[in-house]
């Protein structure tokens, strides 16, 4: 984990690096609580929201 954090900090902008670290912490916490497989992937949720927005604008 420390190796990954170091790579993030050297290769990404600080704001992006911090966001990635937060997501990793969320994933680790969910995995520790055995609920990782129960949540919807964010990208799928975003796709659904985009479709709904598209329908509303047409």
C-alpha cells in the first residue's frame, strides 16, 4: 500500500492523488466489512444517471 501511495503522489496532481487514496481507503474498508460485492459500481450508477439526464433533456 505504501508503494502505491508513493507512486500516486509522484505521478498525479495532489488533488487527484488524494481522491484516489480516498477511494482506495473506501474499497479496503468495504472489503474488510465483507460488503464489497454488495455495492453497485459507481461507473454503472453514473451511466444510469447519464441516461436519465439524456431522456429528460429530449
